[in-house]
C-alpha cells in the first residue's frame, strides 16, 4: 500500500481500534499449489497478548487451500470508506478522491488444537452476540455441547501474531477546516454518496487534529 505522510497510520493502538470496530477481514496467502488465495472471516484481537495478535478460524478445507502454517499470510482490515466529490471542495479546480482506513497485517498463522479452536469459536460468537437484547452463546445449555463440538470439528482455529503492518487513515487531513466541514456535511446528507459512518470517522479525526493544534498554540515549543 503506497504511503503518504499525511495519511500514515503508524500507531499500533490505531490499528487495534480498526480491528475492534471492523472485524471482517480478508486473509490472503501466496501458496505453492495454487498461487494467490483469499478468504473472508471475522477476526478478534487477543487482548491479553503483547503486540497485535489476531484470533480467527477457517472452515475446512480452507486450511489446506491456504497452506496455513507453512507461509505468512496478509490480513486486510478496512474501515469506513467512500467517494469524495471535487464539487464538495469549493469552486477551484480539484480532483475527486476516496477517503478510507485500511490496514495490511502480516504474520504466520499458528493452528490451534481442537479445545483452543472451540474457545475461539465461543469467543467470536459471544463478541458479536453481546450487542443483541438476548445474546445466544454457542453452548447456551448442556444440550448444545455436542452440536458445538461437531461445529468446531469442521473448522480450524488460528492465532496470527502480526510481525509487521502497513496502515493508512485518509480522512482529508490535507484540506482546510472549511472544506472538511463541507465534506462531512455532504456525507451526512441524503445524496448518492452519503456515508454516516465515514462522516463520523472524519469528524473524530478532525476533532483530534484541531485539539492538537489548539494545544500546540497554547504551548508553543512544548
């Protein structure tokens, strides 16, 4: 991913936030047998680990197709994104763009044993069910145990310690405040490129930038 200093997301905490809020990931492998292979699965952070460590699973036989454990994989996570029209900038000539947040994370997967795999599956279900008014656990009662174990047998759990990442957070940081406010207004509107999620992310980004500028102005040279 080509980087631009204005948009580089170098913070490990920032990447973790992206994974927590947007856990649907693309897993890409360069395999000996089939060349490039890609699959899509939800991921969680191992919150107890040092650095960035992902927990997930694949359905059989994806572990064979990806040759998991033999090579590094690339995990792509993407946040809110959307088209930004040049007409939103003002009357001067300009080119349109696309605002987005994305991270490319690289690591070698570790295949989990059946018991660990089941624990990861339960954690995934609990993570997404917790927002519901009546969450349903994978093993909600003793009668569900056999079903959960059969389900787990059809999957392979993964732990992926991330050894390096490249991430980009492009939210019009190179535009003046008035232009940023117009873009946010359009994204919050009802036009064909409206995107409330992207507007919220832009607003958060620029509130932090403005607060940092104000602090720097109050304490020059600090």
